[in-house]
C-alpha cells in the first residue's frame, strides 16, 4: 500500500494516478492548508520592490493560496522570480508573464547553487512560503547580505487521525514524505516497527538526513518532489517488490 502524505491537490492527483495504474494507494494528508498571516500584505510588499529585487516561491501551495484569495494580484515585471522546483515555477507562471527560474536539483540546496550566479548583497528578497520551512534558504541568503523578508502565504494545520491508522500491514507500506514537516508529523502514527519495516520515500537530502536521525531504516531518496518523478519511482518499486 502506497501512503501519500502530501497535501491536496497534488496528493489526490498522485493517489488517483496510482489507483488507475492498479497500485493500491491511500491519500493520507497530514495537514490542511489555510491562509497565512502575511498573505494579504503581499500586494503592498510587492510594490516596495525595486528593479532586480527577487521573489522566491517555495512550494505549489503558494500559488494555490494566492489564486484562491488574491485573484487580481498584480506582480511586478521588473524583478527576478525563482522557485524551488519545476511544479512551483510552472504554477506561479500562471500569475505572471515573467520568467520563473528554478534549479535542476529541486530543493533549497539546488536553488542556492542557482543563486550563486548573481550578487545578492543589498537586494531585497521576498520568500513566499508557509508558516515554517526553508531555514537553510533563509539563513544562507541573510549571510550573503540579502535583505530577506519572509511572507507567510499559508499555514499548515495538522489533521488528526486515530493513532493506529497505519498499524496494518506495515511491512508492505511505502510512505511518501515530501517535507520535513510531514516527516515529523508522521511520528504520531509511525513507531519502531514502521521505521524498521516500512519503506519511506523522501525528496531531499535534508529530509533523508532527518529520517535517519529518527531511525528510519529503509529510506529511498529520489531526485525531486513532483508527481511525475514520484509515480515513476513507485512503478519501478512495484516491478521489483510486492507492496
């Protein structure tokens, strides 16, 4: 059984793709997404940006929450836009005609490598994110003398399930975790037997390292968090094992 923990709509889409491919899958989102404390300040923060300043989009949820709550948002065209991954870039490009750059390695480390190509000193950098996350990105850009401002576009609200919701057929479970926040939330439902027998798929070195610190034994790191990569990975796993 594939356990998809990523939030809607990506989690629902991936789960449906797996079911259509005759692979048992369950969507078990660990968070609901709601508007963040800074979302409605975003229009005024954008007007303060100067040419060559930077906006960074950290997840697809940024675009979803903007489209649902700020449908008429005007984005400046004389600044640079970056996203952590392809899906985040593709979705945000629906809001602007500007180019959204993103790294081949779709995580904070990859984006930092991409940003090494430009000088950040004294540039304003708006980071559009959730209520937590991306500390490496924030700390590194601040160290490089960028004027970093965090915009909490959305909040993650934990969804509570019965403690034993993942207690059956642990040895056949493949759990997908696409963020450190998801991994930590799994602690409420996954215990020693899970960490020894279940397969855990993660999408960055940072999540991989945290999983190892939490004593997960069977951790597979894949190159990117988009559904296409996740789907192909699971298909390969299914061809090599009974899950």
